[in-house]
């Protein structure tokens, strides 16, 4: 898929938002009627959801106001907006705005992140943090339900704050790291283990990032619950 040749994407492209076409392979593996987009940023992922699943209801979480306003202007259809961060417990916390805004996080970028990708802290701001358990009654969402996480080191905290509603989620698509790009960041093995304990099996690995001097850095992982409403066929890892 090419974004420039897809008319649905033209309004977003005109505003400088590139749809996350790298996620099209993963989205092709699942059926979706509701999406929880955690770390929605400018709508890159939700644009792909809307293109593939025009009637899906999207619940979008993004604490950065500037990015979220762009999201609202480019992602149409049934969408509910939550201008908060998700975490393990309700709180008010410092949010580190990175030199590359889509690398911003509740976790402070590490020296390794600066060395590997040139990411540094540009500023910080205080944001509200809530649990998914308290924010959305996932039990009422039309299934299958997909939960997407792109929270730059905060994946495990988000999942812990969603533990009560995970039985009502059919698939989880999350970025996870093999090296600590953020201080005190849980790595991919911990996330895989946590989800296995909650009945999710790893079904695919997409978009691996590898640095010659470091090795594997991060990738996107697709998990499916054992008794999900719509279970995709197993997916071979991409090369």
C-alpha cells in the first residue's frame, strides 16, 4: 500500500501526517470492530484502522495537546478522544516531550536512545494518568476488540492498568524493545510473559528495528487471546 496513491489518506498527507502503512500487514491478520489506540499521536495508526475497518469505533488516548488536535482533524468516523496518558495507577506525572514528538513518554529517554536514534528530552509537562480499567468499559465494546500500544516504554504499566478488562480484548498489537531506550523501561520479554499469564499468545512480529552495532532494538508484536472472537491464522515473523 502506498499512502500517496490512496485517496482516503490525502487529507492527512496534506497536514503532514503519514499514515502508518507499516502496520498494514499486521492489520490484515485480524478482524476488528473496536480499537483502543493508546499513544494515538497524530493518528498514524488510526488512519490505517479507518482505511481497513471503516465502521470500527476508535477510542484514542494521547496526552500531548498539539498532536491530539491534529489527530482530531484527520481521523474521521466514530472516535472517542481521551486527552490523558494510561498507566498502572491513577496519578499526575511528568511527561517527557522528546526531540522527536512521537518518542515522547512518561519514561525518560535513556542515553542509549540518544546514541541509537538521536532522541533527547526537549521539555516536560504534567499530564493526568488514568487506568484503562477506569477509562473505558471494554465489556460493552463491539468485538473483536484490538488494543494497540505505542507508549515508548510504558507498555507494561498500561497493561497492568488494564488487567481487569484484558479478558474482553481479543488482540493486542504493541511495540516493545529489546534494549532500554527509556530509563527503567520493561523489555519485550517481560511484556510477553505478562500477556502469556493473561491468556495471550504471540502470533506475529513485525517491523523489526536492528542496529548493526547493537543488534535488535525493537519490533511490533501481535498477540491474540486464546478464546478470542476472531482468531487470525499464525503469522510468520517478517524479515
